[in-house]
């Protein structure tokens, strides 16, 4: 069965610190996709990144970077030089490659507070 | 470009009253449509999804129902609300090509009193 674990319920950091949000997933499929979403206080979920199971290259986008390691079933998200605007709940998610619709399993989320 | 509209933004309803939340998508055809609920504690639960007009699948048995009367319209309903129906309801769409990112609406915060 699919499962996404985000062990960190809440994290607080001081502005400009780096922070890593952990995500561990479980799936029996060889083809799957991983996602990160951000939910600011306004409530709307914003898509950040998608990664397929065949692409283990790390990715960097500005202050954001993602580390995908199939050997440990992890897809961790690092924010460098955090800012107050990064305060939000972050969700890691997983979907299988076989369904006709996008069945996405979300982790429980990590609430990040960046303190000025 | 594609946009998704969801309304109302907030709603306070008494127990036993009916519910209708509406979601529409613009700028795309034949999208997959989804209703999620986010209860206190942040977890996102898939309630319904639809791959076409009139095609509704339910992930969790409950007091709610969904309908898709038009290609880009998705409605969440209830005949009689329960206190446990309170939560944050999010509509989302994908292009239907498989494994695409979900694009969410702004959500409806429902409080059942």
C-alpha cells in the first residue's frame, strides 16, 4: 500500500537559517511520482515540484532544493536562507503510474514557521 | 491559461441543512476533477474524483455526494449536514494525462453548527 510519512509535525527556524523538510514514502510500484505542495495561511495549495521514479537527479530552484533518494525512499526538501514568506504547511505526496486518474496520497504535512 | 474557481470561500450552516459547493475550471477540456477535504490536523483526504461528465467515483463512504453536470463543473452536495462535515474543502483538477500535478482552488471553509 502507498504511504507518505512526514515525521516533522512542526518546525520553527529563525529567518536566514536553512531548513530541511523530510519525506519518506512507501510504494510497491516501480513507476511513481513524487510531489511537494505548499499551503500558506491563505489556504490554497500550491504545486512546487514533481519528480518521477526514474529521475534521481537533485533539483535546485532558487532557494529551494530537493534530494530524491530511491535507496532510502526519501524525497527531502531544503529551503536555503529561509524567509518569513516561507512560513506555511508543506505537503509531500505520491501517485502511482498506472491509474487513469491522478490518485495522489498526501503526507500529513509539516508546518514551518520562519521567525523574523 | 487555466484557472479554477471555487465558491463560496466560507460557509456556516446548521446541522441538518443542505450543502452545495461549486467548482469550475476554465481554459482546458475534459479535465479530471477532484474534491478533497482537509479536517483539523491538516491531512488531505480525497473524497471524489471524476474523469468525465456524469462519471463520479467515491473514495470514502460518507454523507456527501458529487456531481459533474458539465465538462468543467464539479459540485459537492449534501442533503443533511453533520457536525463532522466541518472542514476545509478543496477542489482540484488535472489534465487527465496521468501523474500531473493537482491544481487547487482557493478552498471553502465550512463550519457546521
